[in-house]
């Protein structure tokens, strides 16, 4: 007979209630031990949180702090001593909001009742799973920004997103995710007690060592230091992630403003024009930014093709041979453009965590048409025109 008696499944809203109560936390300091069974041995995670705007996460081996992340008054920062050379970055969320201000104005000019952007709060992000390349279990813990309605304890959000079912076991709630990870939470507070990989040769394990809550934390814990001499600046990478978070929040509010309410049915042409006046500039920002790296690679490939074709002409190849080679390359480029556009369209879906959207499907179809038009004018046509000029005889 089992020595451990598991009680019935917890109520479906158990995680939602823990999320609600966690938003009332004033502060906490939590210390965990993390082991992976690899050469790195046992490391320490320390989390300091002071509501609503200050979080610091440190990952260390002995006295050496290897990785620190901060989210302090809207400033997101990272200092990574694991990489060689060391890397450091910081970005202010206020700067991202300033970049999005013209899009905010377009939304509220077209739809004055649209919800305003809410001030984001600091939170602890935590995720676990299998690395896509090595297939080894890994756990990530870092400071993040969150919506005010979310929990400062990111593992609660993750368990909800994964639809994990809770099983009560005394003062603990137990979960299983991805078919192999076991998660134990304190039933009264929602704090992680333990996360472990129960898969084949599973060695990843996170264990809570100490927890102090609703206490005063020394202000110096939340001071973001300057970059160490010689550190690589990764601020641009942080800015891209933070910008994407802000864009997703704006898109959700666009949907709530336009597709929410109780009405249903298609819009007339005048309303569609107002909607397009919001969606088009939104994607005129998102599409080029998303494809910046691809555009740079495309320019290099284009230069290589142009050089090869020029070499063929110089070597005395006939105009037909050169044009056949050019058309082949143009076909490859056209296929790439088709795949890129289809990728954008396929990834478009109704925003997560939005209020009920009776016209959501209609707005999604209109958004896809806007996105295709933006892709045509800002990506497809300029790319093909550039190719034609570069490869002309």
C-alpha cells in the first residue's frame, strides 16, 4: 500500500486563486539549490522581490555569481559571467513605450474607447523543459516584466498555460508537465518546493532551501551595476525581446477595442478603413523589424549572385545562359519570399489572455490582408527591385 496518500484532484481554479493571492505579496527572498548531474555540480539561485517593481535573480556557484538579471522600475538588465567575454545589457521599458507611442495614438484616434497600456510590473520568470538540441533537461530563472493581472511568481503562469492538473498531497500541490517533470508547490503560498526531471536518466533538480516573505530587503540589492570593463553590450538583444512584449500587449488591446463587445457581423467599408488605419502601421513596424536579420543575409546573397553573373558575362557566357542562371536565382528568392509571408500569416492567431472577442475571427482575416499588403510593399517589391538592379547586365 502506498505510504503517501494522494488526495483528489484540486479544484480547477486552484492555480488561479494562487495567482490572485500572489499579487498581494509585498516582498520575498528565496534561495534554491539547482543540480543537473553535469560537471557544473550544485549551484544556487537567489531571488529578491519587492512589489511591484523590483526583482533580482542571481545564479551562482559558491561565492562566484555567474549570472544576474534585474527588473527595477521598468529597467531590465543582465550581467552574464558565464560567457567569455562577459556580457552586460540594460534597456528601459519607457524607451520602448515611447517608440510605440505613435501606434498608441493611431489606435485611440480611431477607437477612443480602446484600453490604455497598463504599467507593467516586475516578476520572476521560470521555465523548465528539454533543450531542443541536446535534449537535456534545463531550467531557466530570470527577472521579467509582466502584465499587472499576472503573477509575480512566473511558475504559476507557466503551469496554467500548460494546463497542468494539481493533486493535493498534504500541504503540497503536485503537478506533472511534459510527461516527465514533477513540480511541488506550497499549497498555501504557491511557492516552488521542488522541481525535478523524472525522465530517463533525469538528473535536474531544484529544491527550495530558504524563504522569507513580506520583509524589508536592502535597497542595494536592486542597484544595477555598470558593465564590467570589456563586457560585450547585449542591450539590443534585450530591447528586441522587450519590444516584442510591448507589441503583443498593444495587439491584444487592438483586438479588445475592435473585436470585443457584444456586436457581431461584418463591418462596413468606413469601419474597415478605420481598422486598417490601426493595423497597417502596426505591421509596418513589426514586419521589417522581424526580418532585419533575413534582409541582411539576403543582401549578401544578392551581392554574391550579382558577382557570379558578372563573372559569367566576363567569361563569355551567352546572354541566354546568364539569364537562365539569373531566373533560377530569382525563383529561389521568390520561393523564400512566399515562405516568409506564409510564415507570418500562419503564426497570426487570436491574442492570448484577451477578453471575449465576438468578432475576433473577422478581425483576424482583415489583419491577414493588411499584413500581406504590408509584406508586399515593404518586403517583396523592394527585395525584387533590388535584385533586378543588382543583377542587370
